[in-house]
């Protein structure tokens, strides 16, 4: 089963501040981790956070 994180936990996992994720959502910043909105709650799936981390990888020259 895929773990769900609230914004605060997702930010901690990514090494960001919760406000950063909130701003990215409001500005629809891309690339940003995908999220799920259920009512007034926001969740991030661990697999989406891992995919976001992988997408930020830069190869050394």
C-alpha cells in the first residue's frame, strides 16, 4: 500500500518547508510533486514524492 503524507510530513520528507509546497500548489508550479485533494485536505503519496525526487536528479558533467 502507498503511504499518504499530509503537507507537513511531505515537506519534511523532501527537506522543504510546508509553506513551499503550499506556494507550489497555489502557483501550480511545475515540476512539483503530485498531490491528492480530498475535501479540504491535501495528501501526497510516497511514490509521487519519490518520483519528484528522481525527476530533480542532475547528472554530473
